[in-house]
């Protein structure tokens, strides 16, 4: 679940709880309780799914690829390696590494 979703779900829960408490009509109160239960179930499902998907991966799983692509961007000017993320941070990392600490293999272009 994204950080924005984690911030919005508790706010929605509080707003729905406030509506349940203030609602004088029992029929409307039932729908609000049902909505609250659905929202909490959805949040729990999203949290469980995120936990299950990332239980074996670390937060830095793809960092070596970003570093290698940043070095490639700086040294060759070729942005084809790892194009799915914005290049700014990768360019900073590639520019910060000294030439002697990182060696790129020559490409075998056919």
C-alpha cells in the first residue's frame, strides 16, 4: 500500500465512525457500518498483500542495477540501460563514483 493510502485509510475510518455515531437513522447507520467494515477489510487485505509480496525482498534489491545504469549514463551517455525510472538520482550516483572504483564491461553491439 502506498504511503498516501496509509495516511488516507485511518482518516476515512475516523470519518465513517463519526458518521455512525451521529447518524439518527438506523438504516443509514447500517450502511455506514458496512462501509467501515469494507474499508478496514480492504486496508487489511492490502497490508497483507504487501507483506506477502515483499517478505523475501529487501528494500535495496535493485540498487546495484540503478548504480550500474547511473555509471553507464554518465560515462557513455547511453540511457537505454534501466530506462523505467527517472535518471536524476542515477546520474548523481554515477557522477559521484570515481572511475577507478567501478568498471563497465565493453558492450558487444552487433
